[in-house]
């Protein structure tokens, strides 16, 4: 829920939407859900995110992988760190 929107916001130099993960978990009642179902949901979301990342990598070098979001508590957060860039774009 937070990965793609925050990555997209960072690439577009837009602010991040604040998220309260405890509130989200409580409202959605994750404790009452089936672990197997939630694992399948997570795997589907991860696959969709990887497909999206692959499409961004295909546009490289148009994508600036060094773009960073200035997090108020932990400082700059790069879109993808050096190791990630090397695995996505080994010849760059």
C-alpha cells in the first residue's frame, strides 16, 4: 500500500502521504484474517510492484534512480540505493 505510491511521489518530487500503519492494521482487522489469504495478497501486490519497477527500468536512463525523499525523521531516502541500481541496471 505504501511502496508504489511513495516511490511514485519521490520520482515526481511530490510529498508523501502520511500513513499510520497501526491504524490501518486495526481498521482492516488483520489479526482476524487468514494468514494464507494475506500472504497470497502480499505476493500478488509484490508481483505487481515488480512489474511496475521493470517498466521503469526499461525507461532508464529517463528515470533518475538517485532521486531522494527527505524524510523528516531519518533523512534522505533514495528511490533505489546503489546496490539496487546495480541489480536493475548492471551495465550502467
